[in-house]
């Protein structure tokens, strides 16, 4: 997959896997990553699907309606990419933390839903429930930060809460941060994610 890799100053700090929103690319979240964990290595990936020229991580049939077959396929593809990138760059695969926004948060959540060994933790900005009716793997103590907007029409609050319940039910420790805005990623939300990250991973 097309990506940017930036080595980190601290090899013990979690590697951030940066996953952009619809229409974004592998450069978009590098600034956010630097704010969340300045000393971490960054692996920032571009989604392979194009929707009217806009990169995404999986196809959708309409806004908020996912192409589940493609989602499952792309989730496996991302997993394989992360495994290979860890080997290529000499990274600890068990020390990767996802940082995703919108469509990128959704593929990160999908990977967490499908794979036992997905991420050490995750920062999900404005995620949705990637799939329903699935038995989640056990996620004992997995730290997850969810940033959400009370007026987000793309990821409505009830869906945020549903995701929180599903992840917590599998054992994850979910912190939910609300903004009184819509789907946009605000600087206060990014700062809250950075504060959570420092508290959680002692970076
Ligand atoms: C998605 O398709 O993943 C969500 O609707 C978020 C978006 O990318 O707009």
C-alpha cells in the first residue's frame, strides 16, 4: 500500500498507524500524529479504493452504508500490509496504535473487530460501527480513545455509543470524548487524544 514511514526518536513508544478520512492521503495525519506522540515512529497509509477520485480504505454503497464484502477484504489487506511493514522497517508489530479519522477510524475499528492481534490501542476520531452481528475477539484492557461530535450527522451519537458498548463488552477500556460540533476533527479533540495517549502509554 502507498504509505509514508517516519522513524521515531523513541523506539519504545508505540508506532502510530495513521489512517486518513475519505478524500485524504498518507500525508494528512502526520501533524496529528506528531501532536499525539512526537517521539513515535509513524506509518501513514493511503487507502486503495477510489470514490470519484477520493482515496478511501473500503468501498461504500452510499453514505454510511458499507460494502461489507469489500470491507472484510480490505481489512485483511491492511492487516497483511501492517505485518509486512513491521518486518520491513524492523518495528514491534505488537506495539502499534491506530490513529484514524472517519473512514480511517472505520477501517481501524474493523481490524479490531476481526483480528485478535490488531493493535495495542486505538485513537478513533468520529468512527462508526464497522459491522454488526459479529463476535468480537477478546480485547482485555485494550485502550481506545473515541472522539465524537454531538452534532455529527455522519457518525451520529447513538452509533458512537453503540461502538463504545461493543468494544467495552469485549474488554476494551474505552474513553469517550465529546465535542459539541459535527464531523470535523477539532483542535480540542486532537488535544484530548494527545492527553489521553500520554496518560495511557506514559510517553
Ligand atoms: C465511511 O464511509 O467510512 C464513513 O461514512 C465516513 C466517511 O468517510 O465519510
